[in-house]
């Protein structure tokens, strides 16, 4: 069977029923794999088919069938992954393992990757970088997620500038929901966007179709062109 649209792998996070309203009683101890529907809608609106990646799956079995990967936001990457002691308590070790394996496998197979928020942090850690573990002023959960909190400067000549050039120019407003940021930049990564305080807000990977942003384009109004980039590159991958 030939697919007419590229398949975009989308991992999520694991909760138990007790953490979800409506899953009481005998359902409270069951595992639930989930992600925000805004991610899958972004893929669908851009012409792709989102494929849920269960937490229990051996991703090596699925990767050869995928044409693109979307790494979404979520919990902190455990600091042991970049040689630091933990300063917090909320970690998802199984998710770290799955997404790092997924990312490294995608790089080996030259599958296009888009990282969002935590996805940028996973990419930075996977390539040898480190993170600032707590930058609370960037975690703006006190306002609507569609609000532009600050501008980012997009570096000219980057793929990010090509994606947003016709709509955002060299500066565009973004939301901000993260409390961790890039410290030491990973190997083979190029900075493509920065906040006014110098925070790295966008990166791309030399020699690969890999882009990551620190803000949440899936939550902003309208169809964000970064999803069109992922689906277009995945379609090219599907044809090769």
C-alpha cells in the first residue's frame, strides 16, 4: 500500500488514570499514553499523518516506516543525561530513553525531525549539550498560551528564516512555557533564533533536516509554517 501523505511519528508522555479526571476506581492505576492534540492537528493541517508512538514500543521496529518525527514538549530531561545533578523532582526516565533512541535512530536513517520546547532540549542533550535546569521567568503559565510574551530574533540565512521569512521577517513574537533553556550548545547545532535576554530559542543541525524551537508554534493562532516544513521534508523523504 502506498501512502499519499507522509507518516510523522509523535511520541507522548505517560500518566496513570489517577492523574486524569474521570479515570477513577479500577481505572486509576492504568497507564495512559498521551500528547496534546495541537501537535497532531499541526501535522494534519500541514498534510501529514500523525502516528502515535506508544511508550512500550521498540522504536527501532517503527522507524523504518516513518517519514518524519515530531518531538513535543513535556517534562524535564533528567540531568544525568548531561552529567549534572538533579535540582528538581519531576522526571520521566522512560520517555527520555524512548525519545533519545528515537532521535538518534532518525539521524541514522536521515529522517527529518522537528523539536518543540522539550524537543529542542532533547536534541541539545543528545548532541552533547547541557541545560539550565530552572529559568522560571520563561515559564508563563499565568497568561493564555496564544499570547506573544517576547520577540525572537531569527538569524538570516538559516532554514528558520526561510520558514518564517515571508510572515515574520527577522523578528517575530512567540509564547513561552518552558522553565529550562540551553546552556552549552550541542555538537553540530547552529543557533537560529534568540530571545532578547540571549536565550537560545531555535537551533538546526548541520547536515540534517533537523530543526527545533523553544516556543510552542502548535499553540499559536493559525497554521504555523514550521509544520509545513516538516511535512514537506518528510514527503521528500518518502519519495526517496
